[in-house]
């Protein structure tokens, strides 16, 4: 078992380098990710119209959704998925350490090590 002092020390040392709130954490990741482009923003905010118009973007123009695979969109999807998974792991670790840092509770060493390995 990890003592409440050990959990508190770990929590403080992690808080020095990793943002403890979701928005700040994700903003750090987003700074190094491919930004969402105009086309993707349009598709996301007009999904209903794009779906029912089958992506019609005018006469003699290709469908807005395109025929081929959008590499940038796929990269963004992977980046944001990894970012969200990383946040889930950090949030679980911080929750476990907060629980363990209470004076009346001890965290199991295996639980904390397992979360660190995620």
C-alpha cells in the first residue's frame, strides 16, 4: 500500500508538469496537433444538410465529402482520439492519488503503478 504522504507527494509532483483540468490538458495536446480545417468545421456544423444533400456542392463540382480518403481528417481523428485517451488515463491517476492522499485511505501500489503504465 502507498501511504497518504506518498500519494500526496506524487500528486504534487505530477501537478507541477501536467495540467490537472481537462481543458488545459487538451489545449496542450492541441497546440501540437494538426488544426481542424475549414472544410471539417463546415461538415461538422452542417452534418444534417451534407447528409441529405449527399454532399452536393453545386453543378459540375465534386461532392463536398469527396470520393477518396481524407488523410488530414484521418490524422485529426487519430490525434484527438489519442488526446482523449491520454486525458482519461491522467484523470484516473489523479483521482486515485487524491483518494490515496486522504489521511484515512491508502491506495494499492498495484493500482497506481497500473495507471502510470497506461
